[in-house]
């Protein structure tokens, strides 16, 4: 039976890689975007022949959540909570620190909580469900004091949410996983960290990372697809450090944020 996956923040970065990877594995893919409508259309066009449909969603806006859930053309088997703000991208929301705090917590944590709550009853009813929460090595695994405090708090909240939900559904056929990427080659990491370097400094910075390279978004996408297999069920409830070793050596990230 063909399964349906809903991926938030699917128009760029890790989310777009996940859209492509799930589509390649013959899933029916629905994904959300906020400001990236043109990117969403380009992604759908590039995947012509696959069942890929974009939907608008403003995470943390209850009316937008309700509109999305009422608009979806069918049940969701797999939910990937990927969309989020980072320590730098939140500056596009506001230059005022208290408003940034609220945006980071509302989008990264509360938005994921609301959408998951909206879709879990259907998973229970159908006796099948997967929830993947994309957190970050910063907050989800370790601490980077130079990051925005509310950013780390919101990512830590996702790690707790995953453990709590799996405890809640311990005897149900619903699997919950938390994935914590590190320094990944995405627009968000470019804005938060890489943009501050010239070409030579950028190369030195990347070489200083534990894996001596950036993570490819496709690597996180392939992990997400694998987590939806039967073999991965042994990891249900796990908070996965997918940082190429950065979670074990956080001092390697001396500047910026992940």
C-alpha cells in the first residue's frame, strides 16, 4: 500500500532533500512551505511524474494549521516536522529579541506540537504512524552558548517531545524519532555561519569540523526514509545524533550556529 508522507518546510534545504528522497522511494509526498512558493513550484516541476503536492503553512498560526488539515486530500501516514527558524534566520522575523524568542519557540516547538496533535488521532485510528521530529545538534544533543538561547530551547523541546510521545504510544503501532543534524549545507547554515567567512576562512572552518566536511542534506533525507522501514523500529523513541561527530565535540564549532 502506498504511504503518504507530510513534510513541513519542504521547499528548501533538508526538507527539499526529503521531498526528493521520499518521492524516489515511491511515497505520496505532501509538503509545506511558508515563503518559498516559487521554490515549491520548481521542486514539483522537477519531480514530474511523482505524486508531490505543496501546501502553504504558517507554523504556529493556529488558523493556518486548521486550514492545512482541512485541505489535505487524505490521511497522513508519516509526519516529518522539519520546518523551523534558526539563530540567524529569525532576524528576518524581527530585530527585537523578545519577538525573536517568541518566534523561535512558536515555530520550532509549538508549531510541531500542534501539527503532530492534529494528525496523531488518525494514525491511532488506522493503527499505523511515523513521526519524525527534525531538531538540531544544538539543543537536541549538546549546547552551543553562542547560539540564540530560545533557538536551543526550542530544539531541546523537540527532543523531549519525541521521547514523551513514544512513551505515550509505547504499546501502539506509532513510531516517533528525533533527528539532530549538525553543520549541514543548507541556506539556514549558510546564513547563520558560512556567510561570515571569505573563501579561505570558509575552507579552514569546514576542515576544522569533526568530519572535515559539511553534511549533505540528502544524507539526512536518506536517514528519514530508512526510519520509516520495519528495521528501524528498534530505534523508536530515539534521539539520533546525526551531526557527523559534532555532538561529541561541540567545541569544534567555535563560531556561528547549526
